[in-house]
């Protein structure tokens, strides 16, 4: 799980949509539901914190499936979120 979190953080910083797609389509299938929720929350929080990720991401069709998948797997409460 820690390796996937690091992969997600690195991919967000470098806008590596292929790596993110790989993590959220195949690699996270080996995780339990709770770990998937934790990784989804990590992705969303990290992506929002990045000043360049979302402006660039919305130009890529590849990343839209990742965003949709992670939003569907968020825990009921995301710490620090404005609206739960």
C-alpha cells in the first residue's frame, strides 16, 4: 500500500497519467476495500493540493476514468474535506 501511495504521489507531481491509470485499474485490485478507499482519498487530496494537476488532467481522456473511479471509492468521511 505504501508503495502505491508513493507511486500516486510521484505520478501526480509529474502528471504521469499512464502510471495513475495502471494503479487505479489493475494494481489496486489486490487491495482490500478499506485500502482502496485510503488510496482514493490520498489521490484526491494530493491532486487537489497540486497547482498543476487538474488543469492538465482535464485535457487527458485517460485520467478521467481514474478520477471517476477514485471518487466512487472515497470513504464516507474524508479528513479535511469541505463537504462530506
